[in-house]
């Protein structure tokens, strides 16, 4: 769902921050024509930006070496209370009717694009008008957009990233228990031919009560023979935890959607799928719902999109012909 075209990207320019949540609050109040005062978000913007700054070298190195990055531990990005609040706000948006059936697109061998529904998956595109109902979600998106592109571009490995803060896509999705999945896909399969400049996928999981081995819904990333093989188990080297490394199987790596875990990967190159979510649970068990908030960041360096010289260029061919 909400995959292409990128020209329809959500923009939160009215809600961009400078250094504190009060800036977002002031902008949001100005947006509302009534005298109703929006709620105060709970995210500590300064602490969040500092965390992103500290992680930027590991993120950049892992993206360059492996094509993906996963935080070494849950709640490495935001504290548990913030993740719990963001989940509650996500549930509220669903309860007031913001979610709809999620869909995606696939391309066959002839190049024909077809749309299909993702059974058991529902989603929405959060934007500034959701601030009153989900202030922490909107604040998180704003900080990510304003902070992360420049941080990664400034790293030694990031000289060719060219990530942009001018616009972006966002998707808030819930995957239902009872075995719901995301099929194997690449987020940006068509690239410039469809006007899609998305380069970096950033996912934050909001499942604070996640039970490994029970709740499923792992993100399976296809690394291929040339990607995953270079992964190490050192947190300091690439940010990928020993727990995650244990889940690596041949040419794929499975990452659990624990509350507060963040995963980033190249939108135009990395094949991935979501394994069955809580396969033994009842479909109506809301405690087992899998919530994920995705931000797609574009690049201004168009030559990097589907670059044939990239070490990850052939992963799609490998993954879809297995």
C-alpha cells in the first residue's frame, strides 16, 4: 500500500522542528482554527536527536556493508513509555477510521504492474492533520525527517547517499494475528521510471509486549550471497545484535519486531517480507496486533537509485528466482 508514485509523498513542512517539542506544539496550535489546544507529545526531542547522532556512524557503515541496519536492542531509539504511547495513538487512529485495507503492487516478468490486497494488513498515511490524535507519531516523523538525512550524509560512507529532507512517504500499518504476512517485495521496484525517488526505508516497531517465539511477524531480509556473509556479530561494528545474528539462515536474516526496535534498509534494492504474525493466535486478539511505522526518505542523487554497480543490485533477481 502507498508504494508509488512518490510524487504523492506526504509532507509535514508545517510541523518541522528546530530543537524542542514546543516548536512542534506551536506549529500544531497554529494549524488548528479552533481554540482547542492539541495534547503535548511525550517524546524528548533533544534526547532522540542525540541518540540518532550517536548511532549514525554504525547505521551508515552497516547500510554500506550489509544494505540494512537494525538497532542492537529494543528501545535503543526511544524509551518504552514513548513506544507504548505511540502504539496507543496508533490504535486510536485505527478506532476513528483512519486505517484501510493495505495493498501493494507487483511486477511480472513482462514488466506488467498489478495491484493486490494484503490480507490481514491495514494501514494509513499519517500527516500533520493527525497531530491532535497522535502527537507523538507526528513528532517522531518530523524529527526523523529533519535529523536523519543530514546525519547519514555527513558520515564517511554517506558521501554518496544524497538523502533529502524535502519530502517523504510515511505509512502506519497493523498486521493482524492468525498468520497474516507481507509477501516478498522491494519497496521501490520501479524507481525513476515511476517517479519514485525513495532510497531509505526506516521502520519503527511499536510492540512493547512482543514475545519472541510466539508472536512471529519477523522481518525477513534477503541478503544474498554477497550481503549477509559480511555481517559480523559485533554491535560496535554494525549495530546488529548477537540475538539477530543467531536468526541468520543462509542468505536471509530474520529480525524480530520488538517494541522500540528500528530497522533501516535500501528501499530500491533490499528484498524483504514479513513472516506469519502470531500464527496460533486468534485473528481478533488485539494484543497480538503487529504495529509498524515506516518512513521512506528520498535521495537527490538519482544515479544511486537502482545503480547497476551497487553490491546489492542483483539481490532482487536472486530473491525472486529462488
